[in-house]
C-alpha cells in the first residue's frame, strides 16, 4: 500500500487526500446532528429522537438503533420539501450565498494533519502541508462571513439583513482575538506549519520534563491561548451562545429566514462541517493532534526496555485517525454542552467580551510567551519559568490594582425567576 | 513553458474580468463582490508565484476583513438601487474609448515584446515563506516597517478623533 502510494503522481495523491478529508465530514455530519439532538435532550431531561428506525424481527421483537437514522430522514425531508424563493430577493446572490457558506467550511481543513507524517500516513494527510498552515486557517475562516452576510443581504428582508450585519461585526471582532491567541502558540513553537505544530507538541513537557509530551493545552500560555481560541471558535461558527446572527426570538432565523429546502440544508451542513473542522484544528494546535495521550511512548520504551510501550507506540501510530476523530468529537461535544448551558449573549456583551476581555488577555499572553522565550534563550528553562511566574503575578497584581478604577459601562440586568424569600 | 502557466492564464483572466466587474456593475454590492473575487484571484496568483505569505495576507486582510467592512457599510447605507436612474450615453465616450484603446495598444506593444524575453528567475524553496520574510522585515527593513506601522497607528487614532463628537 505504501509503495503503491509512493508511486502515484502528485495529482492522484491530492485527490485521495481531499476525499479522505471531505468524505468523513460528509458522512459524519448526520451523525453529528443526531449526537447533538440526543445529547441536548439528555441534558434537558428529554428523550430526543430515539424511534427511527424501529425494526421488528420474525419473532415480533422490536429493535431501535437509538434513533440513528432519524437524521437521514430529516435530510431526505429537507431535500424533498418545496423550494420557495421569495419574489423580491436578489436572485443571483441568493443562490450563490449557501455555496459560499459551505466553501470555507470544507477548505478550512486543507492544512490539518490527522495522522503522523511518516510511513503510509505521510501520503494521505494533510491535503497541503504548507508553511503558512495556521494563517491559511485564519484566512479561510475570515471568508466564512460572506455566506452569512450575502444571504442576509440578498433575502431583502430586514431581519435577515440584521442577522448578516451582526454576523459580520461578530466574526471580524472574534477573528482578532483568535489570531492573537494562535500567535502565542506559533511564537512558542516557531512555525506556522500545522504538521510542525503537532510535532512540537511531542517534545518534552514544559521544555524539561521527559516522557510527557508538551501539549500546548498543558502549558500555562497554551492553556490561556486554548481557552481564548475555544471561545473564538464557537463565535466564528455562529453557535450558541454566539448565535446572534440567527437569534430566533429577535430575528426569526436571521440570515437564513428566507431559505428553505436544499438551500437551508446547505447552510445547516456548512455550520456542522465548520464545527467539525474547527474542533479538528483545536485538537491539532492545542490537544497534541493525533497522539492519544500526552506520553512519549518511544522514550519510555528506550529507557525501560519494556515491549509494552513499543506496542502502545505502534497503536498510537496506527490508530492516529481514530484518535483524531475522538478529539474532534470532544470538541463537538463541547459545542453542544455550551449550547445547552449558556444563554445567548446580548450584543454589547458580545462586543465587550471580544474586544475588552479576550483580545487584551490574548495580547498579554502573547507578550508573556515572548518573555519566556527570551529567558529560555538567554538563561535556562527553569529561570524562564520563574520569570514567567513572576510576570503573571505582576500582571495580575496590576489588574486587581486598577480594576475598580476603570469605568464599567456594561449594563447589568438580572431577572429573578423564583423569589427565594417568597417561595419559602 | 512552465507548468504554472495555464493556471496563471486562468487566474489572470478571472482577475481581470472581476476587476472590470468592479466598475461595470451598477449595484454596489456586486461591485464589492467583484472586488473580493479580484483580491482572491490576485492572492492565488501570488501563490502561483511562490509568494505564500503575501498571498495569504492578501486573503486575510483584503478579502477577509476590509471587504467585509465595505459590504457592511454598503448594506448599512442601503446603497442598493437597481439602476434607478436612466443613463444617458455621454457623447464624449465615442472619442474616449478609441483613444484609450489606442493608448493601451501602444503601451502593450512596447511592453509585451521585452516581457517575452524575461528569463524565468529561479527562486529557492525559502522564497516567500514566513521564515524568509520575517527576518528581512525585522532586520534589513526594520525602519520602513516600523514607520509604516506608526503611520497606520496615526491613521487609527486620527479616525477615532474624527469620529468623536467632542474633542
């Protein structure tokens, strides 16, 4: 297999790689919707779709596959529905917008490696291992706004337009914090290449602990950057609690109000594909990519000589795509969990969270990584961490010193659902 | 002929057509969209030339951020208007079009001939990568770079000052 792949032309390999990226997403999106509905209903103390398909065997016993096929029939229903195009839409842009919404969702994964860059996997992933891998992600995710904005504009409906405008403001604001949070990681690893970023996470933990891999989420700066990236990624894919562009109680369905049937399904699919790929990128950049645990099996094997670690290392290598898929599922579950937990943000809260909290924290984090890098370069790793800790303490002290003196213009509204005094 | 040449031709044609579209479309939103397409194909042309960082910055800054703001403003102001005004053909056009075509032809005949003999420059793998541009930007060209960033900062501060009602 490996030899056969090595003999293929670059074009054939590229087609295989693209198929290997797109096909799983297309296949897994229905499963994803099922997972979301089941999980949400479980979190909300409901049952959720559990009927389809009900199969009865010869003895009259009924089997249910936990409602797994429900989504397929939902999809079928969407495709067979009447496709209504309102009379006053801007037709060309109206037709074009769903396609434009789907395009970035799939292209986004172009630089994402789901397996190690050796042996057979190096021919299969990523689609393009370019030097600017992470910038590619940022650039393509910034194109994601067009689908939403143009759908909102072309619908010729005030609610849709409002949704589109909100989307453009939201996506531009959160892109910044996302970019700066990734910068910290890029700074620490010294490369924008996605495969290199994953390889850097296989180094010694904190620059000095062998046997443990340096997953960025396990480092202090990476943790901060990771949390910021996670929040921005939810905002970038327009998911709750950042689903202002389609806030149903204010805007009906926002930018896709006027869309029905297939075209709506395309928006829907774009959203889920984007969730999937963003989770994958999060896994690549912060969660150590395709490694199952942050443990350096090869190192353990060479120090202890135990063949058990060799077996685990091989498993880690061969099961890499599955591990990666598991991490994607983790990210998606996080999305769903957020949706079940948090109420939607108000517009001013959204803006102040993005500009006044995430962006400054990301910039400070970025500067701290710089301090750490310089100290590591000039002195040693230990001293670098001490300096890092001192800097963090100083910044926290500074923040708590000036916190109360800053003007706080964010309006606070509280609603008491049940008055504790009266209920007693 | 290089392998990148057919790609170049396709991209160049699309980019020129979309650039014409920017001025030709009557609806401002379509003009803006053509501009997005022009920027995007321009970025792809940069990729074709091996200038990765420049291309991706082009997509990120122009196609991804600046044009979104343009669209935002166009939509906010509702500059829609599907050809509401009946257009009168300007008589000056009858002179302007032949003259501009003549000038273009004159320039092109002078330019195309020497351009056909330009040797294909051989660029290294490092060309256009962040690893090559970063050090150049922060060592050799650090002063122009810093001055440009200060200029941008002045621009931002100035626009905020102008937007404020009270000084």
